[in-house]
């Protein structure tokens, strides 16, 4: 009996599981070696336990076998974990971009555990093995996810999301709000023992919305009468049915000219088409205000209006959309992409200065009195209209009124000016510069500068002139008398 038991005992040399350096490179083969060593140690321990119960071996020898079994088990577990971590793979199954009701862009990101074990891996291991199941080979724990832009900055809210357990066959969907509106993002995934993946993906647009979503960088702008304003848009296609759309503007007064352009080539647009490779486009609306107020235009009163993007077939059935005023509810009922914008007409201050005479000739001791007419030729009231004069040294001036508090559009007011030269002024020409300033909506408005030329005449010496004339006449008379006497001789 003893000989029979000893004949079935495992040879001592087979207990060892020499380390093979290639096990780290070929982990699946290393796992196979560890598994065989573990099974062998377990069989040996069971045999030793039977022998010990029959008092055929010592307790020390049984404990040695138990230790070998424990070492083999740990090696087997380590090989299992090495293979499991090596085989773990988190795949991005789907990434759908959509717009929420508050206008924010979101991404629904679906991740799945694609590691489930290869065929060779499953063939090697008994999936029902208790030890194997305790390691949860179909589960990836602690998966951290974030969305990055080109500069590797996180552009999502939450910044990082954690999946506690990602089980094979049970994908998990996360919802991120985009802090930067992009069509392509990098999905940064960290899991397992620090494994990291960063695939860059194009976001799929939510086709169930079936519309083009508009976003404008400027929802409200001011424009002066006679000027223009430009609204830039980003258009994103969220549709799987239509790809040709028409641009429309509603609720904008007819006196305001408008058209759409392509910012890239400045070509005018009325409709456009998305291609298979382009789901995002840009466009701009340019509006031109008339020079004067007209129906529907009031200074500083905002004009709300809408830009619509409608499928071409739907637009043809709607006819002329500009023929009526549209309410918010009516526009929403169209189920088309739209954006609400606002235009604020601003008046322009324009100051005209009229001067009937800019040249004066006076004698020393006289003064120059002149008038100026200031006219508001703009479309906004002028405030604090003031005429200033830069007079030569030692000249004095009087301006009445000094300040015109307000000058309404098309209004006119006269300003009286008086310039007084000093008594000892020398004859000659002197220039006086007139400057006119005002404010319109707290913005400075200046009139055209005027230059007044004043000529100071020299005083005439009457006594000297009379003496000269007398001398000339006496000389002429003397010559005549002398000539007559000379002829009589």
C-alpha cells in the first residue's frame, strides 16, 4: 500500500516553476505555465495531505507542500492579473453632439468594455474557475473620462467623469456639456492600472432634431443711420433628411436693406447645402440702415427680428415670410432653426457752421462784429454746442451765447461774435480761428473750423498830403509861368 501511494506521488522535481524571462513578453504563455504549476502544486498538496493523514510523511513536509501551493497560487493570480490588465480595452462606441433647450451644446459619450477576453484567452482558462471569477475579468473598474481640445485643455463639464465599473456587454453613456463648441474632440480615458487612451474623434450630430442650429456671436448690435451692422453665424446641421436650406429674415422693417454673405469669399447667399464632410458652416447677415428715420425706425428703440434656416422644400410652401410679423410661437411652430437678434438704430450728430462773411477791413480802434449760424444737420440732438475763438495776442472777444444747451435735429441758432483789437495795433492782416464743438449721445461732434481774416488799415496824414499837393501845384504853376515869360522874349 505504501509503495502504491509513493508510486503515485508527484516527483519532487516537477514542483518547481522556473521563471522564464519571456513570460513578461508573452504573458498568455506565462499564464499557461503558472496555471499548470498551480494545478500541479494543488494535486501534490492533496497527495501529501493523504500521506500525512496516514502518518507516512511528517507535518513539516506537509507544510512545505502547502507553502509551495500558496506560492503557485500567487504566481497564477499575478499572471492572471497581468493578462487581464493587458487585455483590458475601453472603446468609444458613440459620441453624439446635441443642443439642449437652453441652447448649450452637449455630447452623449458611450463607452464600452471591449476586453471580454479573446478566444485563446477563454480557451486557456476555465471561466467558471472560482479564482478566475474572483478577479472579475469582464469588469473594468475606475474608468476616468474627459474631453480635450487641440491644446489638451479640458472643454467639458464635468471636467472629468468616473465610471465605477464598466462591465463587458453593458455600455455606459455619459453626458458632457461642452465649454467650447467643437466638432472634433479628444476623448481621454484612464482605467485599470493606469492605462490611458486618447483617441481623437469627430462628433456625430443628433439627426433626430432634423434642423440646422444657429448661433450668433452678436445677438444685439447698434448701427447709426446711414451705417451698417454685420451679424455672424455658425450653422450646424442636425439632420439626416435634408441638406439644402434657405436663409430668411423676418420682422425687420422694409426700409432696412439686408442680405447674407459667405464670410470666406464675401459671396451673397440665399440658400446653401451641407456636404457629407461638412456639417458646420458660417454665414453673416449684413443690414444697412437708411439715412433718415422711416416707418418702423425710432432712434434708440431696439428692433427685434429673427433669422430662420428652413429646408428648401418647406420654404417654398411658406411663400414670402417677410409679408407679416411673426411671433415667437409661430416661429417655433415651424420646427426650423432660428435665432433672435436685435438691432438698435442710433442717430448721428452732425454740426454745420454757416458764416456769411469771413473777411473784415477795419481801422485801428474799431471792432469786428459778425454772426455765425450753427445748424444740426444730423439725426440726433446736439448738446452743449459751443463756439470758441482763438484770437491774436491782446485781442478781446465777446461770444453770445457762450453755450447752446441743446440743438434739436434740423434746428438752427445764431451766435454773435465781437472781436476787439488793441488800440496800439499795427496795420496788417490778422486771423482768428473759430472752433465749434458739441456732444451727441456723449460722443464729441465737431463742426468745420472757420478762419476770419481782419485787415487793420493804416491812418491817413491829411496835413502832409495837403502840403505835398500844394507843393506840386506850386511847382506846376511856376513852370507854366516861367514858360510863358520865356516865350514872350
